[in-house]
C-alpha cells in the first residue's frame, strides 16, 4: 500500500493521467464524429441526386433519354460530369430552345441550387470533370503575360486574340468571352463544349487555366479600350491604321479609275 501510495504522489502522475484522458477523448471523437459527418454528407448527396433526377425528368429527359443515355435529339450525358452541367445550364444554353448548328447562350431558368442538384444527378451516371471550386478558377495572382501566350496559342484561332469571338464553319461560331464568369471559362476548358476542344488538367494544369482567365479579364476589362479609338473587332495592333490603309487606298484607286475613265471618254468626244 505504501508503495502504491508513493506512485500516486509521483510528480509525473498528473501528466500521465492527462495524456490518457486526451487519448481517450481523441479516440472517441475519431470513432464517432467523422462517421456522423460522412453519414450527413452522404444523406445530403443522396437527396441532391434524388431532386436532380426529378428536374432532369421534367426538363432534360425528352432529348437526352430517361437515363441520360442520349437519343437522336441529344447526346449521352453519361460521363460528362458535373462541370459540364454547371456550364451548360448555368449559362442558359440548356435546356435548348430549338435544334440548330449551335446552342446559344440565353437567360438562365434554373437557380444555382437546382443546377447543383442536376449536376449531382448527372455526375452519378458516370465519372467526369467536377465543378471547380472558387480557389481553382480564381485569377488572383495569375500571370497575364503567360495567359496571353497560352490564349494566343490555344484559343485565338477561334475566339480572336482578344476573345471577341468569330465565325466557324456550317453556321457555328466561337462566342465572345467578354463578361463571361471565370467559373464558366474554367469549365469550358475542362469540358470542351460544342465545337471547343477540352483541356483537362493533364493537358493544361490549373495554374495555366487561371493565367488564361486573367488574360481574358484584362483584355476585356474596363481599361481595355484601344488607345487609338475603336477596336474594330480587335483585329490586331494599329487596327485604325490598317482600316485607313485598306479603305483609304481602295477609295484612292476607285477615284483614279473614275478619273481615267472620264478622261478617256472626254478625249473621244
């Protein structure tokens, strides 16, 4: 008894008891809290998928099939991922009003929570690109110069070097990127909507996408007006000079031809 009593009074006894209590508390938390959180997340996800399926049945199934398998009126949605849904529905392109060479951007008819539910359902059909977080698509701290190089190399052929868009073949076109939400620009690069090629992270890392978004914002921002006057479609540097050269020279040639023709006519008479 004296020996046991002396151990209880040992200077380290209180520290040992405290460590045991902390270990027991941590073990209980690890055993129960994560499971509750995971279960809550799973329940919320299941509810989102259920509600998304209802929205899909009403607004999408007539073209894309009752199970997203696709039909003659719409492609399969299996494996397109939540990012594609967030882009297409979040920009108003879907549901489409009518078939055509290309579905245009229009007023959004779903709320963001409904879009999230639709995205959750489509994502459950097959793995695909995931809707990016704000941290992923935020251009804060991005490199404008590198973004310009990347944009001119990969995007300018269709979107024009300032992102003002342009015509393609068979009635298709590359849309104007002015004022487009950074999230939608990022998702378009992820998923490659309509005629656009996709640029997954394995091809174009997250940082490069942010650089491109920063470049687009810069060339289409409040301070992006051409210092020489009208941008004339952003055709290139010194566009006003090019405009003057082509049309001015053309006008001079037309005047010269007119003068020569009237001079020859006067000599004959």
